[in-house]
């Protein structure tokens, strides 16, 4: 009879405890499952060239944090889109990298400036007083004073030619008794041109520095794009790391709640004498252990928040910096079909580092072509054409019984007019040839340029292989993570069923608290694994976009560059 009474009492106690646990779960709102859409595709009969990422999962991922529309108080709610946009605006690494393209663009202008014309003005006054060595000179001390105003225009042409256009003017006064014009005015206009015919001839050669500078700008743009892709990928990964840490904290909270409920059950049974005291110690120990895991999980959340704030350049002491970041997005499991061969092809067309190498190869080809030209001898065609005029105040000059007067009397305007009419001129045309014997310097430089080009070609081929491997690995990992979601979901469901079964056995005295705690721990681990698999799937998609350089396109981001402006 006493045994029957004990069984009735235990049954009543278990009923009350079960009611309390159920009430806590409902009121605590800690185990609400969020539905997330799952998109599936038809499985392809052929693995290659198309790799289909397929799932046969029939239910949604099981997340633990509750309704994602309920934002915790004093928190900074950010969607993934918000985080990406804020990163583009405020990230210091992006801002620093952006200066490189601006610096390279100035080099282009510097290269173009080599073809700018140079205008020069020279104004001078000169006086010379000199002794006369001739015994018949008169006066014995000569004095000459002149004023000069000269103008010139020089420029290098894209053909490699150099020209100079000069306009020279001189006014001279002397005390010489034989000077027929005093003061005299002299004007001269001269055009000279030097055109290389072999070495340094051609537009491509003279503009090589501009071509190289333009390619350097493009390379800098590719480096900048690569940097932006990496930073966006990093911030997306950190965002999902934060989501995982929050979801994992919810799992650990629920696990701690289960352990505490079991502790209360064990204490109740110990109190009525149906369970040994050692069971209480086991339950208390497990509560303490799970409490410690909870603290670690909370610390991980803060670590991920700090990393995210650092990327977003949020001041930790600001109003936003003091708030906890709440990621408002939750991962969706979307399976996409990927054509592996097309993916590789698209990657080679989009990868900034690969395109940058191609631009480097263009620069090497430019240098090789220039070095080949430097082997030629220097053969320059040069020519000069000048027009001049002379006038001044005509003075009668006596020489013994002879008396003469200059026919070119007049003012400065007369001299200028004579030079413009072409009455008086001079010209010269010729060829100039030079060649260093042996020409070893040019040959060595050409050999070095060709070796550098060959080295770069091998580097490009190696990069191509690496890119192909990266794409294949990323696609394979994405496919694996999708399968992991399915596997971890099945494992989580089995763990739930095993825990329920073990709890029923415990209720009737056929199991121990140790076994129940083990099954609780298994369930918590499988819940974390399921969430981790879902987050890893999301991060694998990020990795694939990063490898294929489609991150900006997927986020609808366009970067201005010299190539597309």
C-alpha cells in the first residue's frame, strides 16, 4: 500500500513540474522557430558542365533567437544591405586605397605634359666698353650698348620631332665712326625642326609613357576593386558570424534552461527519496558548465560586434558605438544552378587581379617594343628656315676720300617689315647619324625586358590555374554545405526524439539524470551544428562571389574607373 502511495505522489510531482516547464517555454518565448524560404531546383542528369546545388530538405532551418522583427532595446538594427553600404562610405581602408588611383591619374597628366608647348620671353640690356688694339682705330675705346627682346615657342610632337619657333629683336648703339646704322635694329624669325627617322621615331614610342601610365591607372582601379570586394566579403562574413553567435547564444540559453529544469526535477525526487543525492550534484555540475558556455557565447557576440564596428568605422565611444548591433537579416537557403565552365570563363573576365596582370603584360610589351627601337642608329632629319631684317638711323661714313651711306636706313618697323616680306632669309637642311659601337647597353636592356615579359607570362598562367582551382573549390564547398544543412537537420530532429524518449524513461525511473543531460547536450550540439551549416552555406556563397568577382554586381554596386568613364 505504501508503494502505491509513493507512486501517486511522484506522479503528482512530475505533473506539476511538467506544467511549470511548459509554461516557462511558452512565456519565455525562447524557442520560437523562424520560417525561412527554401528554393529547390531540379536535379541535372549530368554533373558537368552544369553543377546543380540541390536539396531535398522539406522543412525550414531551425533558428533559436525568436522573431527577427522584434528588435532588442538600445540596439542598432542593421540589415546586411545597410552594413555593406555603410562600409563603402565609411571604411578607412577603402578610402586609403582610393587615393592610389588618383595618384596614378596624375602620372597620366604628367606624361601628356611632355607634349605641351613652352613659351619663353627673354628681355635684356647689355653694354660693352672695350679697348681698341688697332693703331688706326677711332675712337680708341669702343662702346656698344644693346637692348634685346626675344620670344620663342618650343614643343615636342607625337612623331618624336622637336621644333622651335623664335623671334629675335635687337637694338644696338655704338660709338664706332664706321657704323652705317646707329642705332641699328635687327629682327629675325627662325623655325627649326628635328625629326628622328629610326631611333625614337613613331607615335607609339613617344607616347609610351602615357600608355603605361594609363595602364597603371587601370591596374590601380583593379587593385581598388579587389580591395573593395575583399572588404565587402569580410563584412558580410562578420555579419553572418554575428548572426551565428546570436543564434548559438539562444541555443545555449535553452540548453541551460533544460539543465535547470532537470535540476529542479532531480531535487524534487531527492526530496521525496526516490533518487540518490549524487544525481543532484550531477545536475548542478552540468548547470554550472552550461552557464560557463553561455558566458563564452556572450563574449563571442561582443567580439563579432567589435569587429563589425571596426570595419564600419564606428567610434566605440559614440552613441552608435555604445549600442549592441542587432543583425536584422537571417539567412535564406537558396540553391542555385552553376555552370562550372561558364563560371570559370566569367571569372577570368572579371577577376581584378587577373585583369591587372593583363595590363602589366601590355606595359611589358610596350617596353619591349621601345627597347627594340633603341637598337637602331640615331638618324635625325633637321632643317632651319630664317627670315631677317635690318634698319636704323643711316649715318654718312667717311673713309679717306670715299664717303658712303647705308641703304637700309629706317626705324624698327622697317626692319620688321623686311623680315616679314622674306627679302632676306637663310635655310639649312641635313641629316645627322650616330651609333654607339657595340650598343651593349641597349641590347642588355632589351634582353632584361624580354625576360621580365616571359616571367610575367608564366605568372599569368599560374594565376589562371589558381583561379580555376579556386572556382572549383568554391562551387564544391557550396554544394557540400548545402548537403550539410540537410544532414544536420536530420541529426537535430533525431536528437530531439532521443531526448524526448530519454526524458520519458527518466520520468518512470528507467534512466538517470546523467543520461538525460547527455542527450540534452547532444541536442544543443546538433542545433548549433545546423545553424553553423546554414551560416557556412551563406558564407560559401560569399566566397564564390568573391572568387568570381561578382560581389559588387550582386550588391548592385558600380565603381567608377578610367576604363568605364
